[in-house]
């Protein structure tokens, strides 16, 4: 499976989405507070979004998927 990272981080209301490349379906969407939480925890380094290293991007996607799904399970 191939995914695209759609990140608008320099806006008043930043967000990051992970899209399925073939269908365009949004798999994970993180808003400003979630992005801030991930940065505070050290799980999101904004510089890593510009990386061309496949292993680094794969680990970043894994972290974002896990965080997104954990947030969806919260009441």
C-alpha cells in the first residue's frame, strides 16, 4: 500500500492527513492539538516530513497511524 502525507502546518489551523494513494481516501487526519501533543511527546519531528529516506517515512507513518487510531478509540 502506498500513502501520501498531506500536511498544512504553516496555517492558523494546521492539520496533517494521510491519504491512500490509489483511492484518495483519508486514512488519518490530525488537527492542531494532536500535532502539538505528538511534538511534545517527541513522536513527531516536523523536519522528518521532508525526509527522502524510506525507513524514516515508514516509521513516521506507523507512528501517525497508531496515534490516529488511538485517538479514534477514545470516548
